[in-house]
């Protein structure tokens, strides 16, 4: 970690706000001694904190959280070697897997800490209100980066100043205390502006509603995983529910009419209309305010073809066989879907074909080729999309080695509804029914709200959104093992093979501390027990 923080002593910042937030912003380097002087400086510093959201490459959260769950298998090329570090839990500390999330998110934490240090050194006078809003957004981001790291590693240093010395790992409660305090500040400071009043150019910025929703998500994970009754004495169950009810009642967020209009395959309008049977439906996630997206990571549309500001991590997720409208070629990692998920979906549920591409059922021109862990089912929500040309229909010349131009939704309004139902809202059954009504396009599929029904509903609603694995962990490690363990039939270059997956309860759902970081820290950092080389 010491080396990483030294590199960041010059903070990369965006030099202008551009036409849209985080869109097409050139990157510059500015020395902190002559910066942080004006509200514009602080805006640019804040945007620098946001930019870490976009920094996802190999070992991204999708690969970790989805492959480790019961949703997808590890995938990749046959020549990449057998097994997967995430879906088979077989990596070892000297292999240095799981390095990218550590480096990227601590880079973001450094930027946030630098902003918070500098903002406290000046009396902002008449600009105080604006600076307080920027501060609230940055504190949200710091909380999110720490939560991201805690779910993967569990044992991490807590750093609240822009320093570069080695630090020991902190107790989990200390980290979660900071997370909760940062989010409370954001909730109390950010304006309660309805999403209907949000400008397209501000879409992607943190709102009060995002902070309230994130607090509830963290409350549920912390109290479930650590078996506690509240969030480190800072947020009670009653308060967590109140945050969600506030979002439901006052934010203006709502479910979009059709689940399938949320996902980027809709960039191919012809495909979306064929899939839904609706000649008027359009993709609703491209650059404009999306009322269902409570917290979204924006990517620049212009980054798709070589500027490396698009969703670069998505290139890993597409199938390896070539382009077929609307699916474009990728690297085949963490995207081959467990057939159990396909089979467990009700055939009347629009989320089935809206989330999963069945090679056989859709008659694609798919060729197995060099693909490991093939099941002939592919996740569809976050896959490279063939969008060559303005008509977005022709896949002929797509180059998916670059990024993709669509956003990643971290929290959707459907999650707000289901979390509120889980926390015991008086309207719990109504919220639960709303999500199912949208999924089935009718009101004829209501079922009682029970614990297991809610868990399965979350499984179907949020498949491939980096949520399922952490839901399983908070339900209990033994429960997670009962869902993840299996002897699966997969294909490598069309040859049937058996894949054995066994979730090691003793790892507690955590992955290794990067070995490189342990060495850079002079062994101040300690490896998580399960991953210690025996």
C-alpha cells in the first residue's frame, strides 16, 4: 500500500465539467500545493474522487461477486487453465489475485481523504453550502469504496488522512463506523431534490436518496453477516427502514414499466422490440436520467471506441465466439450462466429472457470455440453490445477490446422496495407485489411474502448485478454453502466435463489480501486465514 499511496501524491483531476457529469472529461495532473483554492478547484477534486468508480478492469466486482455466487461460472479461455479463482475458491496468496480492487479503491480513498483534508483548511464563506454538498458526495464515495473493500477482503487498514505510511488492519467495526458516519453526513447534507428535477448533466452524482438506500444495503449486510442487531450502534433497523420509506415516498424514483428496457442490449432497438413484442419500446439507460437508477456509475459514450473512459470491464464478460446482434465478442469470463438459474425462472417471468441469453432458444450464430465452463446460457444484462453505427444494429465491425458506452446500476428502485419489505414495512406485501407485477406484466402472480420467497425474488430480480453473493453471505455461511455447492456439467470446446464447486465456510466468504500489498507493507498486513499458504 505504501507504494500505491506515494504514486497518488499528485491527484489526477478532471479539468472541466463538460456537457455531462463524468462524460468526456480530459484528465490532467495538478499539484496539491497550488490547488484546492476555489469552488471550481473543489469541484474538479470531487470529480477526481468519482473517477475511481469507473476504474474497473480484470478482477472487477462482477467477476468476483457473480462467479463466487450460484449465478455463473468462472469461464475464460480453455488455454487459460482449469478452474477459476473465484467460482472454485482455489487461489493462493502468492498468485496475487484480487490485486486490482485493493489498488483501485484505495486510490479512490486517497483522493477522498485529500479532498476532505483540504476542504477543512479554508473558510468557504458564501460558498459554504456548495462546498458542503461536494463534501457530502465525497464522504459517500469514501464510504462506498470502504464497503466495496470490506465485502471482498474483510480485514483492511482504515485510513482517514492522505498519508502513505503502512498501517495495520483495523477491526471491522471501526471501518463500518466510519462508513455509517460518512453516509449519515451525506443523508443530512444533500438536498431532498426529486429525481424529476434532476438535470441530465447531473445524472450520476450522489443524491440524498442514493445515500439513504446505500445505508440500508449496508445495514442489511452488516447485521446479517456479522449477526448484529444494529449498524455499529449508529443505525437501527427502524432508522434503516425510515430511510427507505423516505426514498419511496419522496424521491420520485419509480419502476420503469418494462424490466427489459433497462439493459444495454436495448441499444439494439430492433432486438429489444423483438424480445418484448412491443414496437414502441426503447432502451432507457443511455445518458438520460433513469428514474429507476438510484445509484449509477456513469461511463462516457465516447469512451467506447478507444478513449478508455467507457465501461472497460465489460469486455471481459461477452462470449468468445464472435458477434451476433445484439451480442458482441468478449473474453468469456464470469458470464456462462448456471442452468439452475434458467430452469428456476418461471417461463412467464419477463426477467428470464430479459436477463439470460439461451443460445438454443434464441437461435444465435454462436460457435463454442475457445470457451471454458460453457453451459450455452449467457448473462445478458452486462455484456458487450453490438452497436456499430448510429442505427446500432450492425455488429460487423465492433471492437470490444475497448470500453462499452453504458452505465452500471449499483442500486435500483426495485431494491429499495424489496429491502423495505425485508425490513418489515407495513407496506411490505405491496412493495413485493409491485416488483412481481412488473416482472410478469400482470397482477396474477402474487405470492405470500415469506423469507424464502423474498430471497428467491431478489435472486431473480438482481441476477448479474453483483448482489447475489453478498445476499447469500448475509443469509448465513451455511446457507450460502447450500446454494453454491454443486457438481455441475459444463463444456470445454464442446466436450462435456464435470465441475465440482465447494464453498469453503472457513474462508467466511472473503478473498485473499494481495500478496504484493503484504510485501510492500513489510508484512504489517496479514493474510486472511484461509488463504495463508500452508
